[in-house]
C-alpha cells in the first residue's frame, strides 16, 4: 500500500496544475495526529490533517485483494475546508496487472475531476517505472522504514530494489533522498529545504 500510494503521488505531481506536499511533511503531521489522538490530548482539539498540511484537497484511497486475486482500488478526494467528498473512482482487475491498474486509477481520477492533460503529461503519467514486483515490494519496504525514521534501513531496501531492477529510477531517487536526509539535521522544514537544494 505504501509503494502504491507513492506511485500515485508521483504521477499526480506530473500534472502542472497540482502541488503535491512533500512526503516527509505528511509523515510529520501523521505522527503529530497519532500523538493528538492519545489520552494525553483532548480529542475535541485534535487537529485535522488537511488543515495542518495547509492543503486544499486530501486524496485518499484503499484497496482489496480477493481470494481470486482480483485487485480493487478506490480513490477519492475531499475538500479540506468543508470535509465534503469531491470525487470517487473505482478500478479493478487481476493482481498481475497491478502496475497497469495503478495508471488506470490515476487517469480515471484525473478524468473524474475534469483535469485536462497535455500530451506530455499523459505520456509522463503512463510511464511504468518497474514491471518487477520484487523490486516494487523492496521499494515499498524502504518507504515504510523511511516513514519510521529508519533511513539506513530504508537505504538497504532501495539499494536492493535497484539491484533487482537497475532501471527503477524511483528507487534510485529515494535512495539519494534518504542518503541526504541521513546527512541532514534540524527541523522538518530545514530537512525539506536541504532536500530541495540537493
């Protein structure tokens, strides 16, 4: 799920009219929300993720894999200010078509939201970064470790993904990012600034 979500974010970032929030900033807010939902904080004052992130729209989804290995994906969007659902799309198919289904759900989502794409944007989104499931799973495990703040462990998984599929550029990019984070210190904003510079 973590890798699938990241691939969707990468594709949406290819649309020039969208500004996608940095992964590290989102994780910092998720960690804060986990604390706010503990007994140490009054539930009535728990912050909403979207407002903390200063986002206009939250895009979220889920998936299900049936016993017959059918893969079903739901992807929706919500307005942060009103909490109203703006759109919802559903895509399903065989699990072996995982990477194609990921592209289908992105294109369906953009179409549902009446986002007009240039030919260049369409081609960029249609690009499948890897066809190797083992490389993708290693990449996904790297994301889990990165979100937990275990950057050295994340590097190992990203390196493994690249070894399995040397053309998996997304894994290579994440490897460079985690290496940069490992050398950075300070607040989340300072780390993000460092990553942008790198």
